[in-house]
C-alpha cells in the first residue's frame, strides 16, 4: 500500500491551525516546525484554490470562503433540526400557524422539521417533503443567498404553480433582490391557492445561509387586506431565524 502524501498532510495541518484564528507565515512555520519557504509554498497553493485567504493589511492568513462553504454544504440536517426545534415550537405557539424548517437539497427545499398548527384541524406531517425553491417562502429565503442555485433555477426556467408564481427570470430576480433587501421572504398563493407563508434565512458561524424557518397558513390569517404578510408575523419569524442562527454560532445576529 502506498504511504501518505506528505504535502497533503502538511496542508491539512495548516488548515487545522488556521481554524483557530489568523496567523502569520512565521507563526505557522514555528508551530509546525517547517521551513518558511515550504510553508509559504503550501499557503500560496491553498490561497489559489480558495481554501485560505490573506489579509492585505496584516499579511496574516485565515480560512477562505470556499473551504467554509464546503464545510457548511454538508451541515448535518439533524443538527439544524435539533438547534431549531425549540424555536420552531415557540413560533408555532405564538403565531398560531404551522411552522417548517427547510434545507437546500439538490435544487429543492427539504422540509427537515414540521410543527403542526396548534389547533384541532386535520394536518399532515410534511417532514421529508421537497418543495420548489422559487415558489415558497422557505425556498426563496435560501435561494436569495445562493447564487449557484438561483442560476440553476433561471437556466431551467421557473415553473409556474399558480398565476402568482414568479415564473419569469425577471420576476424571480426582482423577488430575490427584495428578499436580500428586507431579510425575509414572503409567499402569497405562489405554490398553493389560498395559502401564504413567511420565512427567514438561518445562518451558520461563517455567516452562510444553511436553511430557513417559516410559517404557513391561509392567506386571510397570514396576510393583511393588501395581501401583504402581517408585520407582527414577519417579526416573529425573523426573531426565530436569528435565534436559530445564534444557536449555530452566527455572530452578526
């Protein structure tokens, strides 16, 4: 059996060091007992592929956005659910509506948790359901911050589910720009006639959107007379999203 590749082992050691914070070339060299020339060559390669970035002012190195994205792409949905479950229960109790937590999966939204509307009406468990990214609030809250997923939806052409669906590239771009501006997504009969929803993105410690949390219910309860999501419900959803984000280590929230 062939032995380990030394350069990869050294690169991995450098990444583990940088996971603890920003370090200069000399710091890394001293910590690993390697020549500065060797360390510099590995750092340059890691920087080239986006795994490491260098601060222009201090010259110190830190983990790059590409590496952080790779890590969060495989965020355990069970962890997302476990971190969010209490806040989802609380949101359902306060809003009186059904609450769902979603995660991006192969161009759709996977419902990883579902809290029933707190009444005696007949309801169906939606955990495991796949929803269209562009036609529901859960999906748009994710899609607005995922350029690759948004490009894929545009390329394939947004599918209309009702006459209210953003089914053209122009309409979709306008809708996603609004989500980025206000920080939450709304859905009014875009996927199902008579139903409306509100959702907000969930961020991880690196600031990346790894899911969304939202509520759904009849248009007359979720929206006001102008078919706009009720302000009080929007606030409750955004507060829940911030709370879950903090649970996942997000600092800006």
